[in-house]
C-alpha cells in the first residue's frame, strides 16, 4: 500500500507587513512626516504635469505637420 504525503491543514503563518516609516508617537513628528510626504508628492505631480504639457505640445506639432502632408498629397492627387 502506498503512503500518502500528508501536509498540515493549518494555514501558513505570515509576519505582518512592516511600515515604511517607524512608529512615531509625537504628533509634531507625525505632522512633519506627513508634510514631507505631501511635498514629495506635490513635486512628483508638478513634474508629471510639466511632462504632460510637453507631450501635448509635441502631439499638436506633429498633428499639424501630418495635416499639412495630407493636404499636399490631396492637392497632388487632384492635380493629376
């Protein structure tokens, strides 16, 4: 007779997830940490907005070039 491999029916225990910042009990330090995070996120958002603005400008420029090419091709077709 074959023996069955039996595993325990208990679920594996995992350690709780660690937080990125150490626990701070002082409200002033908590506020300082939150303000620092807010500043970093605001800087990232501004950078993303600037990048989006540049990309939209490039899209507009390329769109105009594409429309000019399409108009030139249409003129060439109509001349023939």
